[in-house]
C-alpha cells in the first residue's frame, strides 16, 4: 500500500479495489477521521530559523504540496505503479506541464495524430513557438515509429485508445524504440483509468490522467494527475515548481472522494457501454462502432493483450444521413446531454469530425460520427432513448 496508508506492507497481492479504498490515507494522522481533511492554505509555519533556511521541512508552502495533494498523488501513483505522483488543475495542464518540463528549443517531439485536440493546439501554438519541432505520426505505426525517430527526439506522446477515433497503439513496441533513442514516452491514460492499463509495465515514463473524468466521476471538478517513473520524476518535479502548477484544495478532495468508488463505477460504465455498443451495432442506421473492447474493433487484440478492462466511452459511425436529421436525433434525447468532457455519472453525446485537423493520417467515415459516454442510468432506459432518437433520425412521426 502507499506511504501512510493503513496497511503499509507493499504487498503486490492487494487487489485494485482494496488499493482504491486504503491508498494515500492514514486516519491515525488525522485523529481517526477516515478521509484526509481538506488542507486549505498558502503559508506553512516552520518551527525554527534553521529549519526555515534549510528548506527541508516536509511542507513549506501550499503551492508545492499539502497533505491533501500528497494523498491523491500517492494513491494514483500506487494504482498506476509509478514512483511519484503530482496533482495539477486539469488534465490539459498535466499534459502541457509534462511536455514543458522535458522539451526545450531544438528538440523534436512526436505526437500521435489521434491526440486530444487541445493537446494538438498547445503543441502547434506554444510548444512550436518555443522552438520545439512537433511532428505527428500515425497511431498504428507501432515499432515502425523508428523511421521517424531522430537523435534530438525528446518526447513520444501517446494516447491509447485515441481521442474520439479510438485507435489502439502498440505502447510496448513504441516504448522500446523510443528508449533506444533516449526519448521519454508520455501517455494520456485517461480512458483506461489507473485500473485498466498499467503504463509502467508497458514502458511508459510518464502517465497522465484527466482526473476530471473518471477519477472525480461526478462532473463537478477540474483536476489532473501526473505519475512518473524514477527516470522522469526529477524533471517533472522541477518543472512543476518552476511553472507554479498545483491543484486546488477543494478539487483535490473531490478527486479523493471519487477515487474511492472508481472500481464500482467503471465496472458499471464498462458493462453498460459494451451492452449499448452491441445493441447499436445491430441497428440498421449504424455503419460501425469504435469500441476497443468489442471484437469488431481493429485494435481489439491489443486491447485484449495490454488492458484489463474498458470504460463507457466509445464512438459510432452512422450510415450517410443529412445533418439536420442527426440534429433532430440529438436534440430530443432525454438521458444524453450534449457537452464536453466525459467520465461522470451522466450519459453524454457529441458529434465530431477530425478530418480538418489530422495531418499524418486521413479520417474516413461512411457517415456522421458520434462519441457516446454511457453513464450510470438504467441500460434499458438508455436503449429506449436511443431507439426514439433513431426514429427522429429517420424522420418518423412519434406519438
């Protein structure tokens, strides 16, 4: 278990659900209260001038660390199998801080073409402005990425499955090549959560979570985490200190609260999501689904080899249909909200088209594309909502 947890014996036989409950907390440090309290503060009083000048107190300033931020960072790092964890204000800030901590002018950075769009915006604007050369690569390259590697390649940024389009990357193969060239492998691991993919067992140096999503789990806080191996931890620690990046105290508490139920929630998301994906695949309006845990997915074998579970996020490609009919379908949903993010208890849907910003690959789809997040509603209610939506898509009158 993590430092400070109830059973501090580092026994690898502890199941993830038990780690979720006990990691990153020690009630005896807080008068027996089960949850780590919310530490709000900037100033930390130091006992002596010698200790103040030495700067070796466990806590020195609220921006650097608090018992609350340590509790969440330690818990996520233990779940992912990393050496050190950090908390940031959002998933995007975890991504940008990690890259800024490693890359410098003159470096070359490789980023999967299926990356989260705001990550692409950061790379194309700020990172490039700082003199870092950014190159996008086909997410399906695997060890073929070797032909893109250079002596100055500093970072290979991965995301598996890919954002919106769900390409599965061969992370072990990519990592092996990247490390031969001395590069760091970063991964946005938000879809799988710390439960369903262990990045460090597959060669990743830095794992990033948009904790806003499944870890918080209730769509009520912005939060990110960075977990490092020993090779990268010093770079990230110094980078975060220089950038002044830290998570908010209330958001950290919500992240800790959500973490304790992550296992039961993700199992329900996984089960309901796969059931809905199977149901959608039988619909005459649907051309195909993009769900890594489904046998029809081109990357299913990689998912089966490397992942231990799935969550509730996947995409659907419709057969050709007019946009106004798709809008009619979406506008009438009762259980599906339309909005950004995912990972909360509620079901969500958005239309998407990445064709305008892909550069290394070409997005081709039979018809309109929709990304669904299947929440915790009753699965039969979700099916009925979708069925009514397909009636609107066809232009059928409804009672």
